[in-house]
């Protein structure tokens, strides 16, 4: 059987994403935002990994820009929003991380909290960057969610999981086709999935930073497994 090809959106620290895909048996194909076309990508790969990065332009979900918004890259927004739409249309398995989860939600009609500190009373510190794999807070997992089956298959009624955190934005209005699968103790949404897709999972934290120790390996294993199943099918 050939190795499933996973398109990986660009990121300044791409190494951990690449390692995570390779470790689970996938072949990472890192996209070049300036040349990639969504239609070609969706045709050429077996799975999608949307990565972290700067903020999605608030105009894309109908809001004025908050002063804290940074790192807008219009080409990247356009490419990734189209990758989500076309990817779901063609049932391409996708794992969406941090910015990727925000892209997924906006592509499906949702909106974002532009700045957690300004918008969420008594918010935890969600911007806790060093080292990248530093555990920052717990999340409460939704019973029955695919995410929960992968991370805590033997958990009881209120399964929790310890995660890292480096995001100043979060999901606000959740797109109607997504369900929330994890929340932080302050109510910030930390994961969603799309039940009608064979594999469409999104997390607000950074599982790729744990490839050395394996806490989130099940997420990448499941992406690669779904990608290889789709190719066979
Ligand atoms: Mn967080």
C-alpha cells in the first residue's frame, strides 16, 4: 500500500507538524501559499492538516478588526477557506489545529472571538508559548465525541485532558454543522468536529508539539488511517 499524502498548510515552525505526520505513517506535502491551488491540492492528496498561524481576517466573518488582530495573510486565508470547502465536498479527511480550527469554523459560516482577553471575563491564560509542549490548562471532553474516543477511550463521565495553549482567539458562534467536543474551564471552546464527515476534527491547542512523547499521537494516527481508507475506497 502506498503512503497517504497529507497536505500541510505552511507554518514558521513546520517541523513538528511534519514529524507528527511522518510518525503516524503519512507523507507530508507542505503547501506553498503563493502557488498552491485548492482544487489541485484536494485532487492530489489523501488528507489535509491545517496548521497554526496568524489571525483570519475578521472581515471574512463580517466584523471590524480588533486592535489585537495580527499576522493577516490574505492569500493564506483564501487558500485555506477554499481547501476546507472543497475538502469537505470531496470527503478529504482533515485535522485542523489552532488557526486551522478557526479557518474551519469561518469557512462553514461561524465567527471568532477576536481577542479572548478583551472578550472573556476571568479567562485563563491561553497565551502560554514556552516551551511549545508546556501543559497550560485542562480541557473537558464531550462524552461520545470522536476526539474523546481517541484521547480517553476508557474515560468515565467527565473526561479531561491536559493541553498546551497559545491562542489569543477562539470560536464564538460555532458553525451549524460543527459540534463542540472540548472546552476549557473558563468556557473557551477548545475543540470541534463535524459529525457528518468521516473525519473532520479540530483542536485549539497544538498536538504536534508532543510527537516526541506521544500524548496526541492518536489524532495523527486517526487522520492517516482515515486518509488511507479513503484512498482504498
Ligand atoms: Mn487554550
